[in-house]
């Protein structure tokens, strides 16, 4: 068993790549989609069910876990893997994004960010050093360096200033992380939609040296077209022999488009959040289970899908339990969405390995454009 984290690239097709990240807790097949377990749980799912969908790795959230139940408590209880009963790899984000988007009154300085908890208003400080300490206490396998993520649109000066602060924080994160065999530290490229700032950021990160590299600061409201145009060049600026992670993405067509542009890892709350609100992703686009057209429909959501929601229940039942506010609704629809997302990843890995990614991608889009099956 390896005590280091390594990345092996097995095949590429155009810019799309497939490979394996080897960790002491198991292999992560790439392209990989990471379900989000914000507060040490993927909402409405048991860990073994998440694994059954095909997930190799989960994401945990530094900001939420530091506030409740606290990193120190999780450490005393044996670390995050044992705490949440997930024995495979876990990636933790640095907390930076949540501080910017969720926390109450916050003050940003060179040192870090002081903020008020969105839970009880208590005051906290998050710095690169503290973020590394929290992620060490959690025991995550892949640690993200602490950065600042300005919401887009922002003016160029603000983006440049923020990116350079993030690069200074990346250096401090690297120093605070130290040498931890079996654990990896990823740097985060920033620079908004400005190509030269992305280049400057990538050079700063390469200089520091990381085990993997994330493209940060996208999927924050800029729209798919702008995101894709940034992904035409941003991943190419990062080392080809290390994993590239696009943070916070996304919808199925976002994921496919990102992989086509050289991305290896993604995460998003979308499959679980949508499942709880009755929105279902299928091969034929998005289905809204709350719509009355499903009330008498004995057919499955997707007859080709092998998840429990599709193989054991009708649209009529799924419509009923959603309308009746029953817990099983969120459970089944989340399971389906996660299953579908992992199926996309497996299909892409196979297509890249076979050299048929472009044809697969065309078929994927053709099918989604068809829309849902006709009502009865």
C-alpha cells in the first residue's frame, strides 16, 4: 500500500484525460466527481450508499466542521473518516469560499479573515496556518490551501489584488502543511476571467510546488460560456503530471465540458440539493418530479438506470412521496442523481481510454436535447 499520494495518467483523448490518483485509503479514478459531505454527511445518504453509486472520494467542509462539531472534537473521536464512517479518501476545502459567502460580518487582512459564525454569531479567525491545522485535525487525505475567492463580476484590480493575496496565502499554507506522507496539498489558481492573471497565479503556484492544482474562482455566477472560455486556457497552465481540480462544478453538461478541457476532478452540491427539491437529472435532461404529469405514471424515471429509485419505484410513487414531504423522497432522488453523475464519469473514463471521447460527447448532448419521455 502506498504511503504517498501519486497521480498516474493512463490515457488522453484531445484534452480529456483519464488516470488514477493513488492514496493510502484507496484509488480515485479520474475524471472523478466528488459528492459533497458538507457537515460530515452527504445529505439523505448513507456512506455505503454513496459508495454504491461509484464515488471514490467525498468532500468535507472546513468552515462548517470547524464551527460544528469542531475539528478538535472530530480529532478526539478518531478523525473525520471514522467519525462519518467513510474509509475511503476525503478532500477538505480550506473554508475560504464559505467565509466569503456565508459568514456574518467579516474582516479581511493580510493575516487572514475574522468572521462571525452563521450558526451562533461567535467570532472566529481563519488564516492559512489555522486552515492547515483544522484540516490536519480532520485527517483529510487531500488538503486545499487557504485562498480568497472574490465573487464575479469584480473589477480587474480587485481580482488581481485578491489573486496575489491568495498566492501569498498559498506559500504560507505550504509552509504550515509541512511534510505529511500519505496526505496531499493542492494549490488553487485564481485570477477571475483574466488570462494574464491566471498565468501569473499558475506560475506562482508552480514555483511553490503542490501535489495537485485546482482552478478556483469559477462557477461563482459568471455563466457557462465565460467559464468554458476560461477553461480553454486555465488548465493548460497547470502541470500536466498532476491532478487538476475544478472547484464547485456543476451541472452534467458543465462537467462534460470541463473534462473536455482537461479537468480531472470536480465537486458540487447540485445532485444532492436538487434531489431534495424534486429536481432529477437523467440522460434526457432534467425532470421535475413535482409536476402533476407524473401523478399517474407507472413508468420509472429512466428505464435504463439501475439505481433503486428507477429500478424499484414508479414516477407516480416518487411524485407522491415528494408531494407528501416524505423523507424517502430526498433519499431516492439524491441516490438517483449521484448514481447518474457517477455513471457520466465512468462513461467518460471508458470513452477517453477507447479514444472515442468526441463521439461519446456528441451522443451525450444529443440525448439530453431530446428531453424527457412524452407524458402518458
